[in-house]
C-alpha cells in the first residue's frame, strides 16, 4: 500500500515559478517509476514529467525546458520544479507511482497509485 501527498501548489503570475512536492509513504517496491500529471477542467489528464528507478526522465513537449522532475530518495519525496509558468499550465497537478522496473512513460494508465492533487493557477 502506497500513499502519495502533493503540496506546493498555488497562484502565480505568468513567468513565475513553483516547486511541487510529493511525499511517498507506505510500502514501495524495490523498483518503480514516478510521474507528475495534470488535468484542467474539460480536458483529459495528461502526463507532464516522469522519472524512472534509474533516474531517467521524460517530459511532455509543452513543458520541456521549463519543468524539472527530481526525487530525493532519502526524503521519500518527488519534486517538480516549474519555471516560466504560462496560463496554459493552470491545472490540478497529481503525482503518481508505477510499479514497473522500466520507464512507465507519460500515459496515466501505466500508474498504480495517485495523490489527491494540488492546484496550480497561472495568471
């Protein structure tokens, strides 16, 4: 059983930055992948960034060069550094974990556990 809790969302002006955190607790398999996803009203949930057990990262084209995904295993925490934010980044952001040895990619269906989400609003 895995629990994920996001934090760090808020309101920011275009061009600003936010740092999202996801605290992981409970039993975690020896190898897993994690990712950040977002969903805006009226839109499907989309993958933003992922990081594999080996540290390999993948980003959606829309955020590449602006967002950085990282994890601190000692702190059991996943991060998403968001810079140069745009209004189109406004969404509920979720962290997720996939029990896979290899990269799970940006498809939401590949992930097994989800956090409750944290709202990001860019104006």
